[in-house]
């Protein structure tokens, strides 16, 4: 059962109704799915999600992404299966078939089996996305070079943002068990739903994290990072200004994203919300940030999150325990509630048990629970973006890197 219902426009404060209107106008359809989740906490955040999503979701209305719809929909299937995300599967499976993905390939992915008879492009995308979203979340040199040669720098950046965006959307949908309405199903051809496999993750005692975090501080990024107006073509320079306006500088992560300047600005708007406008208590946000960065083995996100954790009062012992997968003996009961919620989303079957959900809502409230789930989604997206490109840590830890 869905844990949240639709928020009607008239139920919102008058100064937030414009965001409801913006989401409907951008998406050209009623409020549904991830926008049910975000509208229950921040209509402003919902509009920011919609603005980024339209870049990948236009589906012929006015396609903005240079990655073909066949590839984007193929990525959606891989991501949906990896994250046990039935809503995202339902939203995209027919579009994947319409884009030319064979039914037997769709069936194999749904069942968690290696698809047969893939095209060379599909094999490349499968290898790249599987390496990014599993194991140590790194892409080997051979696969990375092949993908870069095939898609080009902007295309490859947009490919990983596509995968990251699906993760950012899927995790909150899973957290609140959002289901498709009968009206949405009626608009689609019949399809086999994605079954959620496995069990909700349960803490089973201390277990060292393996492998350790990969330090990127001495690495060189796999593509040039853009940082100044002169690095961009003149028609795109205003996007750099907008990124700077959101956080004051161009971090290495956004130096990568500026290879797709419009995407960079849309992501910066979402990051700006979590940096400066979220209602999450700083300690809860910091814990969610570190847990997500560690789970996805993202040194860049981890390094950028540690100073915020210190500022929020998280002591060094708790940070060390999070990094090494040890029992959180220095954690408060509220910390444990946050950690359980985040770990259940990121591990096991990527869904949250009733007890854990109820505890987070009891301690923080529904709006804060939404922003906790979406913060996990945002850091997951950014981790999946920067890892394949081996982005080095920001040199100045006092500035926001994500």
C-alpha cells in the first residue's frame, strides 16, 4: 500500500501552488509517481525534479538528451531491476519496447537473467551500467574507453546522469511504496510487472566494509573538467553562471557535468535545495549523506560530506564507524533511526520496513521523511555520476562539492 496520497493543488499554501502548476506544465500530465512523494514535502523540490526529469523523459515531445531513447529506456530497465523499483519499471517498460528493445531482452532483465542476443551497443551499456551500480561502483578502463569512444564525452555524461536520475527517483518511490494508479495502467499496454526480490535489509552485527574507499585525491579525471567561461561555447556560458549562483563556485563534480551544460544547471538546482533549503536537521542530513556515499563507495561524496558531519556534531568515532562498517556504538536512537532507513533503501531489496518507516516519521515527521529519502536519492545520483569518471576530491573542503 502506498504510504502517501496525492496532494491536491488547493491543499497547498497559496505561495506553493505555482510549483504544482510548474510540475504539471513540465510533465504535461497529472501529478503522479515521484511527484506525489515530493509534493508531500516540498512542491519546490518537485518542480526541480521535474525540470531535470524532462531532459530524459521528453520521449519525442522535444527530446533534449543526445542519448537516444532506445538507450535511455534500456538504462531504465537495468536500473529498475538493480534497485527493485517496480514503479519505474512500469513507467518505462512499454517505452523500451516501443523504442525497439526486444521482448526477450526485457523479460531476461525482469527475471534477473543475462539477456541473450544483445546488440554491441546494448552489451556496452549493460557492462557500463552494471559496473557502475554494483561491485565497487567503478568502471574498468576497457569499458570506460569503449563507452567514451561510442557516446562521446557529453553523451557519456548524459548516460550516467540517466542512470543516476533513475536511482534518485526510484529510491523515494520505494521508500513510500508508491504504486501506479488504475488510470495510469489504463494508458499503457499490458505488461509483466517487476517483482521485488529478496528481503528488506536487516542489521546483523558488525561487518567490515569491503572494499575500502578508493581515494581519488591524487587521481586525474578521465575527461577534462570545465571550470571557466572560456571552457564552454559562448551560447552555453550562462549555464556556468547559473551553477555558480547556486553554490558559489564550480566544483570538480560540476566541472564534469558542464560537458552537458543544461543538465549541470538542472542538477545544481536540486543540489542547492539540499545544501541550503531542506528542512532536514543537519545531523540527519549529514548521516544520510555519509551512509549513501559509503554504500556507493564514492570517495568524492564522502570527502565532501565529512566537514558537514563535523559541523552537525557527528563525532569522529561515529564517522569512522560509518566508513568501516562497524557497529554505531556512538550513535543516538535518532541516529539509528536515520541509519536504518538509509541502509534499508540502499541494501537488500531497496525497500523500507514498516517499523523503520514508522520510526522515522514518528521522530521527524512525514515532510522530513520525504526529504530524507530524496536526499539519499540525490547523493546516490551524484555518486553514480562521479565514480565512473574518477573525479578527484575537491581541493577546498569548505566549499560545497555536490
